[in-house]
């Protein structure tokens, strides 16, 4: 979903090989995080993945294998000392929960992960719905990302997003779906798959 450098226009990524921690949850948003890490590697970023509760779904296992074959490292634990994360990475991609999340954010390991993410000083890029937010009502008690990358179309909660940048990623919605839900996707310039709102 994050397929170009335009998706990270943050001044805090000055390094020649920017390091990005991709934190993946057990459901669909975690799988999207794995795909994101793969794209980041292709575009010369240095992703590291934390994926503590791996899904048994064969597709998700395939995404994990693809990341491993691209030599993307996986962390065995997330440091609770946030300074270690702040020092080691330029940004964090939040793919913990997402639009499909219900009350799961209170269950481990998600609650501990969110508690750590809330304390970081480095920029957080949330995929689709910031972790801890309700897809409709928005966030209270969730994380406060600097960047939101909405997939296909912004969810209702994006109205409450107060971060620096909001992007929409994906030119893959069929026209009948766009019409059914009265979506008005943005114009993507040229061959871009990500556009700033």
C-alpha cells in the first residue's frame, strides 16, 4: 500500500537508508503491514518487522515468507524502553489493528504494543485506521499518528485525524463498488498509486 517515497515526506527521514519499524497485528491490517514492509524494501528503505501473533492463514504465511526471503529482519520482541525504538528507527508503521478491529485492542499483545507506540517520539504512519480507533467514531485512547494512509477510501474516522499528512492508496476499487458506496476517489497522477489529500 505504501509504494512510493511520496508516502514518507517527513523531514525526520534524512538517512541514506531510512530505518522503519513495521508493527503488524494478527488480522488483515497485519497482512497489509507485511506487504508494506516488502514495498518499503523495494524502495530502498530498511524495514524491520515486529509480528508477535502470526496468523495461520496461508496467504499471510506467504507474505511472511516473502519478507523473510527479502532478508527483512523480524524482531522477537518489542522493546518496552521506548528510547531504544526512538534511537533505532526513523519511523514506525502501525499495522496492528485496523478497520476490522473490534474489542481486540484490549487483548494481548495488542494492548502492550499500543501502550509502547503511544510513548514514541518518532513519526507513526498508520495504515487505514489508526490502532485503537473505532473505524466510524474515531480515536479516543488510540495512538496519534503523524501520517494516515487510507486504503481504497478514507474511513469515517479519518475526519478526526489531526496529523501532518493524509494519503489514499490504491487504484484497485471496481467501478461498481465505487458507485454502490458513492465513493469519489481522488485523481491519481500518472501511474501513482498513492495520492495526498
